[in-house]
């Protein structure tokens, strides 16, 4: 028996500051995006990263099956993108993007972007651990958007529009 609640676990995990990403793919219905903070590097050789979509998400099946996807590390001034893709997935209206591998939507102006091929999927409880082989990488000199204790924030002293809330 556990001696903590799900809320206790969420609160403790919230003490770990994470970057904020938007993961995109191309579906039969067009471009699709989802906000995720479950992103990590796995290996430099071969180049592998991971992210973890929630099984309860209405977008889960599309990302589980996606042969290609892009992970966008958001800049401090891109909170609006994080909010948008938390709520809806197909609304790319007004967003500048281009097509990458197999048509994967690539959002401009992010701190970093990783174009990936689906390499593996592993059970992760209420999430799926998706491992991507990195095919292309882009980085920009902008401060990252961070998420800590339930709010968006930016690095202390970093410019880029982080507003802490």
C-alpha cells in the first residue's frame, strides 16, 4: 500500500522544473499538435529522444501510430502555443509552420526542434513512452519556456517573455 496520494505525487513531481514542448505530426485530417513536458534525451549515438503522451488524451491514438513527429522545445515567448495545443490539436490557424519529414508540421521560432522517426513505444502506465530517432535538429538562441509547480516561468535573468503564470 502506498503512503501517498496521487496529489502528493503530482506536488512532488511539480518541484522538478521541466521544459515545455509541442509535439506535432501529420494525420489524415491534417496537422496535429499536443503540448507535453514529458521529454528527455535517451542517447547521443544513436540519436534518440523520448516523450510520453497520456493514454486518456483524445490525440493519443494519432501519436501512438505516427511514423514521424517533431518535438518543439518552446521559447519563453511561446506560452500561447503551449496553451493552444493543451486545449486543441488541429488548430494551426495563424501559426507559421513548414513541412518536414513526411509532411510533419514544423513550427518556427522555437528554442530547439527535433524531427524524429518513431523508433519504439513502451508501456508507461497511464502514458506511452515514445522513443524517436532524431533525423534533424535545429536550435535558436532564445530562452526556453519552463513549467514549475503548476505555472509557466522562465530562467532567472533570461529575456524572452516568461511571465511566471
